[in-house]
C-alpha cells in the first residue's frame, strides 16, 4: 500500500496549483454550503475551459483541481479531464461529495480519462448525521459508502492509481464525531494513498471567510492518539487557508 510523505502537502496544494469551478449543480444541499446547486449559472464550455487552461499552462500551472458545486456531475467530465491533461496539466483532481462514485464504471472512466486524485467531503459517520448535514435522504449515505468502497477496490486492483484526500468540516451538527469519522475513513481506505484534512467551522458566523483555523499541533496529537497503527498515515491539513 502507498504511504503519504510529509512533503505531499506541497505536491497536492501549493505548487503551480489552479482551482477551476466548472459547475454550480449539486445532488446534495449541505447546510454549510455557499456554492451548491445555483440555478442560472452558465457552465464553462469545454472549449472555454481549454482556452483558459492553455493560458494557465503558459503561466506555469501544472496542477489543477476541478471545483463546483459537484464537479463530477458534468456529463462531459471525461472529455474535460482528457483535454486538460493533453494541454500539459500533470496532476488533475476533483472535489466531490462521493455520491457519483457508486455508479457502475464511473471510477474506471475518470481514471482512464487521466484523473489523478479525488478530494472527498467526509463530514459524517452515520446515516442520520449525513441526512441532517446534507439535507438528503438517509439512504444516500449508503450510496456514499458504496462509492468509497468501489474507489478503494479500484485502487487495490490498480496499485493506488487515484489518490484520495478526505476533507472533514466539524460543526455543531456532527459534533463529537471526529473519532468515528476517522475510524470509518481508516476502515474504508485500505489500498489508497490518503491525506485527511480537518477543519472546524462555526455555522452561526457565515459568510465562510471567517472559518476558524484549528491548532494543527493539537489536532496532530488528537489524531495520533487514535492508533491507526501503520495502516495509513493521516496528516491533518487545513485545505482553505
Ligand atoms: S456537496 Fe458540496 S457543493 Fe454540494 S451542497 Fe454539499 S458542500 Fe455544497
């Protein structure tokens, strides 16, 4: 199994990195969301994305992550990934809530298109909390889990081809679940290279530019104390600093 190195932060987030918003559509309605499912927002065409990325590559950008609301809902996502890879982007990722990963053949298709990693929202450890946080039916929690199982199974067969980042926001509705969430992540990803990001937010104080940053030293201690053995190395990072 792959292990994450401490300098992976640089590789994933900091060097030559571009985040590109390609849709405002989403299949969840998270209570903390300031992006999801906005009507009347034109999506960038593949041609426009191509023009934009071409310019970015000229300026030295080599890492790109697709944002959205739910970036993977774009029907032409496979073409989009393909195009940016051909333009010279070395490492391509996508933010996702994970729902679409349960779809038969989807993971294979994004991998074949050239996707290198997924940045997965992971704010819940049970169906009830999931439904409360995402304002969607509880049964979709099991769909989420199924998608992640498929992803790890794919990585088992393909030598960890798709890197995995999990991103956990802690707020009043999932209070006290950090331990459970991390244990679930640990159970689900046995064959994937993984980074685990955690951030505490206060929903009463939106807009989100006042996100509270965790004390990373303290957080590291907390995570080490969970004793995952040598199965995965979890590195707490703050993704939106
Ligand atoms: S999954 Fe992401 S984009 Fe969709 S509603 Fe939730 S936070 Fe917003």
